C-alpha cells in the first residue's frame, strides 16, 4: 500500500514532469526541439503578434496540454516507480537541474 507522503511526492513529480515537457524550453532548447519533433509548432498571430502553439499529430496534441500529458504519463510512471521507487528523487533532481540551467542560460 502506498503511503500518503509517497502519493503526494509521486503526484508532484508527475505534475512537474508534465509541466516541464509542455511549457519549458529546457537548456539549449532541447525540450522545445522535442516538442517540434513530436509535431508541436509555433505561429505568430498577426493581430496580436503573440506566439500561438499548435499541434499537427496526436502525440503533439498531448505535448500541447499538461492535463492530457499527465494522464498519459501516469501509467508508465507508475510502472517505473513500482519497480524503481528511487526514481522519484531523480525526477525531482532533473526538474531542478533543467530549471537552473534554463535560468543560467537566459542571463
């Protein structure tokens, strides 16, 4: 049986992973390149001059929505965490490293 603390930690790791994959560019634009590889592209709206993100493929549509991506990420994440429970710490560390590298790269 999973404890309450583990459930909260797994939920936060899932949210952080889906948020990072959908919204962050990552260091050197790696996550943005991943999104473009799966079919997410950016267009500029002429009236507002704002960047609009659209998706061509089904996988691209998943990478365009953090709610959709988190639903589909929960099954493989559960399987991985079932056999390798220490991965939760690795996911947190990777999220922290990506955020710090992106912050340092933006300066």
